[in-house]
C-alpha cells in the first residue's frame, strides 16, 4: 500500500485496482457529484480507471488522485487529489470527493488540511489552490476554515459562478 500521508482517522494512499469498485459507487451517486466539474454521475469501471491512469501520470512526483481510506475499517470513503492545473509544480490545486454518507463528520477538513500540509512539508509547494462553485457552501466554508483566502471569482463556460481560494506556504514566503 502506497500511503502518501495519514491524518488522525484517514489514510491517503495510492489507488489500487481493488479500490475501483468502491470509488465507482461514489462516482455514480448524483449527490456526491453535484458540485464536481460537470456533475456527471454515470460512470463505468473502464472510464473511471482511464481517468485515474490519465490523472496519475505524474504520481511519482507526489501528486495525482489518491484513495481516502478510514483507518479503523479500511473502508474507501472517497478520493483526494493534487493537480498541476497551472503547469508550474510550485502551485498545486487540491480537490476531493467524499461519499455523502460520510458528510458532516469532519473528514473534509481532515483531507483538506492533510493535503495542504503534505504539499508544504513533503512536496515543498509554494501555494495550494482550491476552486469550487460558489453555491457549494460547504466547500467555501471548509476552504476558509483551512486558512485559505479567496483570491478570485468568475464564471465558468456554463455561466456558473466559481470561487478560487489560495493558501501560501509560510516557509516559501520567508525564503523569497
């Protein structure tokens, strides 16, 4: 098992073939995908596997999409990801999807803070970005509670309002 990092209750690790069935259930639940990209919630095993293969090309660099596993049960409750959206590798974008049956238990905060700490302490990233639809109030509040500041807002191609949040690595600020 390729563990990237741990939080108090979660293992954030590489996705293994046997995880795909659990993750497919997360992806095929409309409620889980409501605020994710285009909201598609009808996925096939093959399509999801291809997505992970595509997104994890740079996995050796420390970023990509990871499985989120509960330590106490081994249950896969979603995914967490770090993306080189800006093609700079000094700025990564974070994202996560948690199965709705686990919402409201603090896992989002644990994942978000874990990703930020992993970026700053292990990968030495200068800043972390999170983007979300403005109507995704839970993610907006979570970004703010993790110390992120809103730096941008705009409209998607489908005319939906989005927010962009950022947190800077305090060590990289001192070194500049």
